C-alpha cells in the first residue's frame, strides 16, 4: 500500500483550491506525471539519515476531532489504525480528546502531546486546519499527519495563497466517488425512495452527498426508474431525539434507505429505520457490523468508505523507515489508484458486507471502479451550488433539520 500511495503522490498534483469551511468551489483534481526524483522535497536526501535516527524514538499521539474514539466512524477508525501500528511495531501511542470544539482546545492538546514527548501527531478532520497553522511552526521537529484537511482549509487559516510546511502532510479523499458508488448501488438494488442525512454541511460531507445524488441519478437514468432523494443536514455529528424524529418522518413517509453521513449521526437514521424495517448506508468505514449489531441484521446495505487506516499505516511506516521526505509538505487528494482491485483504492464499497444482488453484482461494482479510473465515469466535486442537482431523480432538499 505504501508503494500505491507514493505512486499517487507522483501522479497527482498539489491540490490548490479544494473546498473549505466557507463552501468555496472545489477545483478539479488534475493529473500530471512527475519524475521520481521530484517526489520528495529538495534536501530530503540530506535528512534521510536523521529521519531514520529519529524513528527509533518515534512516539505517536492522536488528537480527536468532534467525536471520540468510539464514534464508529472517522475518529475510531483513525485511532484503531494508529493503535494497531504502534502495537505491531513496539511504538508508544496515546490519544488526546480536546475539552471543547475550538482551535484553542485542539492546540492545547497538541501542546500537551508534545510536552509529553510525542513527536508524531495524527489529526482527523478539517477542523484541525487552524491548529496545524498555529502549531506546525512552533514544533518543527514534530511530524503532523492530517486527514481531510485541504489546502483551502489551511490557506484560509493562514491567510496565504498556498500552504506547505516540511513537517506537515495531509491526505484528502475524493468522497464524491464513494458517494456515487453508494447511490448507484442503492438504485440498482431496487431502492427508489432514498435519503441523505449529512452531519454538518462541511466539504467532505457535501462531496459525499452530491456524489450520492449523481450516482443515484446515473442508475435511475440507466434503468428508467422513478427515484426520489430526501436530502438534509443534521447540523451536528451525532444523533439525537430531534433528528430521529425527522428520520421517523422520512421512513414512515416511504423512504427505504438513508445514507447517514457524519460521525455518530447514523444512530438517528438507524433508530428510525428499525421501526419500519428500513435500511441504511454507512460512511467512512464499513459500518455494517456496528449498525446491524445494534439495530438489526441486514439493516446496512453497503458503506461509502475511504482508506483512513491504509493512509495512517502508510504514513507511520514511512516515518518509521525514515521516508518522511516522500510526504513532507504535501497535500494529496486520494481516490482510485487500482482499477482492477477495488480493495486497494482509497475510496470504495466493502466487498464483504455489501448486499450484492442480481442487478448489482461484484462485477458491476468493478465496472464502476474501472470507469472512474479511465474517465468514462465522471463525478463532479463542485460543491459551490447550495443544493445537489440531478436530471433524472427528484431531490427534496431540506437544508438543516435543526
């Protein structure tokens, strides 16, 4: 997987204008071929030996985002990947949870981690942009591994046209592709009354949702199906009674399956689904075991996933092996890197838990992946419009539920 990610770095240019918190339009990801010699920053060879020496004292800390390490989503999958790597390699690891949801709270936990002797800090989520801009220059000997923090997020916080620090790497993901896969699959499975419940309307969630609508739209056009999508945001990353009540209205009104996209917000969708034998679609990781185990077997038809664990493992391995120069200062947009083996990609559906049908088989899924790889299937990552658009499906956009 490390070779795959390094290949992606060589093939993908720096992403200079991705969507950030303000909802600015995302630039299309451009492909370019770069010589291997240019994959690392200037001077990386000079620091390789020192990086290797530092690896023997490598200590990894994770700082959580909005949720915690039991959110069954972004934080938990990142925590588990860090913990598994540390245990396998005999490296000290811990995590820190900020007291509140602010840059100051996150910086305080980074300060504590550094004071406690940790020299690698892993941070999941766009909300870390401000903390990275503030902390990276203060701790040049600490390596910061960020997930889902775009250059737009960082430049917005820094007040600059570009952002690159030698001790910072960020992986961002083409969520619109995973969302498309899930929407296409749902319609092909025979569902025509769909729902998208996002957490907060932040770039990653919006890309998931707009991709979901595009996938459903493509499948509906192909099959001549009459498809409706209820679309809303909970304005938070956890479920509660109010959001569950809104989901009750959806499911009892005929919605068959809801793509619950945003940390623990899936609990509200699942609680409502359980009352009417409804279905859900998981996000970020394969949530089938978690959701089905809590709410009923067979509830989760698939999950729109991204390779958080693979990214963490790749970066921590590089640091351990003294190869940080391959990633230093880079922000890489990860998506399809293997057209023949979907499980190697950084956006995917789970092969084991997806409910394959006669109308949506493993081969059908692989055909979508191949189409995305060769460009015959194009999915927009433009989130500048206030709501998703479609040509075949009817979208019932409801904005924020609360």
